[in-house]
């Protein structure tokens, strides 16, 4: 069982779009001690949207805002946060045509990736957004991001989890936060945009979306993420001079169930057989190990170079061109389910939500 929903109020069904406010910079206000979370976001959001030109206001879909009673700093989000959001969407799925999730930017792309795996077969939009500056700050990006997120959440042909930010609609399981300060903080390094703002229009590109690929009712997978909420999955980026004993210190811990390895280039690691032995021993113990590149663009090709030879034999599965967020949250999603290791490996290698 997951915790009781922290949403502040129940919602009538006449609004088309449900906006779930979880916290983040967008809702902060200046206090004597500095920026801090503030409440009454629904009123503040309505006031901000009233600043749009009249034609744009009239084109907004009917929406309802609900807030988490305890707002989340996204840097403190956990797999249980992802699970709660997916459950809240599932609980209200039939009442709304689309959803907007307002989230802090630090781990926004992690949440979007996890939601994609949990909400497989989604038949309506879930758009995640936030802002780099608070809603009431001068020159804030918040209003434009809220406006665009509402517009795309009202497009029934969008049938997946997406991120709207700085005029661009990105696949949730393909996005990364690429900049700590710029308004266009998010990018999709290995997949084209799902849509974008062009002038006053919000254009969706259906040939790039999941809507044309999915059939039938949603097949949500909502496993218990408490099984992966205590550090059971580790993320290890190689560095020059990495030693086998260091890798072993992570992977030999009995609490570890899986690991994401970030290799060099197309999938290289030091020419040290002891490193491969550590990896082979971990997979032999039933741990799920996956590898991606440290490069933000391009894919891993295990064994393409001599420096990566042996990784597949050691049981490491390739993440191709997946983002770290998509690879890690996929490991979490698979390891939270009662699947045999071989089934976990096969599902990791299988595109589930357009993540690879």
C-alpha cells in the first residue's frame, strides 16, 4: 500500500484538465529569509494567466488546481514521490481529459521518466512543467510554461508523459536538465521535439508521439516502489583510475539490487579484468546491471571497442541512447516488480515508452 494521497482537496469532474501542484521554484515567494514555498497557488496561477492577451485567455481549457498539502522540494524527491504522483493520476484518470504536473526543475525529468513507465499505454496527455524563476518574479518564465502546458494537456492526440518548457514539448523519458540557470533548461538529446510553440500556436507532431503506436486501454503498472526506495539501485560514473575494489564496494553490498553504469564513449571501461570480474559476480548474484554512455548524445555499443569487450559476457545490458534519468527509473520500475532476472533484462532491452 502507498501512503494516503497528499492532495489537498477532492475535485469535481467538470474541468477538463487537472493541475497538480507539487511545489518547486515556480510557487516560491520572497520572504525575509529568502525564497520559500508559498500557498494559494490556484489563485496566484489564475492571476498570472489573466495577464495573457484576451484571445489566449479565451483559448485556455477549463482546469482545476489541487495542491499537495506538503509541498515537495524536487531535490528531495524519491521513488515514493514518483509512485504517489502516478497513483494520484490513476485515481482521477476517468474524470479528466489531461493532466498538468507542476514540479521543481531539479528532478523534473526524473519524475517524468518514472511516470512514463508507471503509466504505460496512457491514452491522454500528462504534461510536466515548472519554471526557473518564481511566478511573481520579474521576467519569470512561469506564465509561459503554465500556458503552454495547459494548451498541450488539452490535445487528445498527445498520449504520453511529456515535459513542456521554454516553448518546447519533450518526451518525458527522453529529456534531461541541461542547464542550471537558463530558461531553456531542458533538452532531448537523442529524440526530436514532440511539439513546440510557433507564434501563438501550440503545434504537436503526431508522427513522433506514442499515440499512433498504442492500442487499447491503458495498461498501467503501479508496483510498490518502497522496494527501491532505500538505495537499492546505485549509479556509478566511471572516472580515470577507478579500481575494482571501489566498484566492488558498491556492488557487493547485499542491499544493492541493480546498478546503472555510465561508461566512456560508446561503452568503454579500463582494460582491467578485475573490473569485469566484479561485474560478472554481481550479475551472477542476480543483480541487474545496465550501461549507458557518459556522453549526453549517442549510444553505447558494448564490445565495439576492445576497451568495452567482455561487458556483455559479464551480464551487463546496454541502454543504447537512453538518458540517465530514463535508464535509472527503468531499473527502479523493473526491480520493484516480482520478475526473474532474465525477464528484467529482456524488458530493459525492450522499448516500453519510447525511451530508447
